[in-house]
C-alpha cells in the first residue's frame, strides 16, 4: 500500500473516531467536534518518516580480541566498550548508552567471556549480570549460550540463570549447557558454581542471605568476581536504585572484594543523548560505588 494513501486513511479514521466517540449530544455544543477535526493544523501533526541511520562500523573487523573472532564486525561504540571493559586493556567501568538494536549485549558479553576463558581453571563466579526483568534474563541467556557454543575459545565455559520460578520436568531446570540454553537447575549451580551468573537484584538478595545458597560463593576468593553488569540501568531509580546500590555494597563486603578490583558496566537505550556525561557517570558511580572515568 502506498504510504501517502495509508496516512490519509489513518487520518480519516482518527477523525471518525473523535466524532463518533466525543461529539456532544447537547444542542448547545452540536458539531463542536466536527469543527475541531476539520481544522487539521490544530491537532494533527505529521505524518513523519523517521529513518534510522546505520551504526558506524569499527576498524578491526572481527579481530578485536586476541584469542577469538567475534560473530560480526564490531561497531565503533562496541569496539570502544571492548577496549574499556577488557580486563587485559583499560579494565575501566563503563556506562553503555546506545540505541535499541545496536548490540548493547555484545558490548559486555565478549569481555566477560574473554576474561572467563582465561580464568577458566579457577573456580567460582567470575562475572555477575543483573537484569530488571526475568524475561530479559531468559532472552539474553540464550545469547550467552549461542556465543559459547559457536566459539571454540569459550569451550567449557558455564553460565547459570538463577531467577524466580522453575522450569523443566518435576520443577528442575537444565543441568548442563546446550546450544541455546544455560544451566538453570539450582542444585547443580550450588554444587558447581558457574563462571557467569545471570540473575535479578531481588534474587541476588536471597543468594546473599539464604544458608542453602552459600555454596554458590564457596569457591570465590576475594578477587574471583571481576565483573558486575546491570542491564537496563535506567530502570533502577529512586527507592529501587537505592536498594540496588546497597545490595552491590553488601555483595562486595560478603566476598571481601578489594577496592578498585571490580569492573562494572551499566547499559541503557534510554540514558544518554547528551554530550555532557558527568551527571550520568555520577549516577552510575552512586549505584556501583566505583569510578566511571570519561572516554579518553
């Protein structure tokens, strides 16, 4: 259908809706909605056509990392994030603010997996990713599983999903990694903690206080946990942001993590759009209690 014809049909439909639903029955105000809708300049704007420009392609192709190739060539913002977040490079806490569909997950996914592959002989949880919603955690768990399955350098890495609810036969989840799924069985995760744990902030609270979940952290030394990522950081504001900030401080105290050891990341498609980054970096600092240096 031609866009020009479609837009006119939408406009006519809106007019009919307003006249049918809101035309006053009082004779004093008869046809007031009719007169209002006829003057389109007073209430109808557009239609506008929004064209999304392509993201700028980086310069290193698929070889940004030494030990493996990424699935696709990185965008400029992804290469900047990889440079900052890699534990072998800047190891700097980073706030990723870029549009929907721009590959925010890959901004932290590859540095986490790269670090865990190099530290695979060490036990314990090396990276923690916190999500605001279980649906988002399940979706990104599939992404982790797919990248691990198709990248030889990540062979043997284990990712666990620990959120509310249970799945699988008899209430049990998956006990091992598959091409599209991570480990979800809680007893398996307790007995053999994963390299990367995906969870939400409420469940993380339970994991720090429930006696039966102490096994999850049993293999962690003070320097085992290297990464803490909060996805959709903008959702943690007000009281919920305060809860998360205190929770992350409790986590470091529980694991005796040295000051300055953690590499933290917060992602958002909403926060941003301003060249002045200081206020947002300060917001991230208050949440994570670590410094977020400006891009060099």
